[in-house]
C-alpha cells in the first residue's frame, strides 16, 4: 500500500510540474510576449551599436592624435566638430564639366506633350 501511495504522489507531482512548465512556455509564445521580447532585443542591439560607435570614435581620435604627434602637427582635435576633408585638387584649376549630357533646346523628343 505504501508503494502505491508513493508512486501516485510522484505521478501527481510530475503532472503538476509538467503542466506548470507547459503553461509558462505558452505564455512566452503569446504575440504580446513575443513583441516585448523583440523590442527588448532591438533596444539591446541599439545600445551595443552605440557603444561600438563610441569606441570606434574614441579610437579614431586617439589614432589621429598619435599621427599628429608623429607628423609634428600641433593642431588640437575638437571632439565636438566633424572631421573636415580636404580636396586633393587645388581650387584654381579648370571648372569641372557636368557629368550629365545636356540636350539641345530643339530636341525631337516624342514623349513630350503636344
């Protein structure tokens, strides 16, 4: 009799445990829960990308300072200003030609309204 009571209690406990585990998993798979999990992952990814960008910017500023010291440049680096790029061609050169072809004013364009 004691053996039957033991196995009955063990089976009931296993059933309660399995039911609780299934219900917990079902709550995790509801649309609201999935949306909240996706939003949390998106926010976490955004924070990681921001941290990465800040690390890259800090490394760039450090390397720029190292190169400035190596080249003998004494200009201070302002962290708030964007980096200004210089053109390789002097400003006094010939004017640049447009990259597109202009059509003559009396073109025979058949697609225009008449």
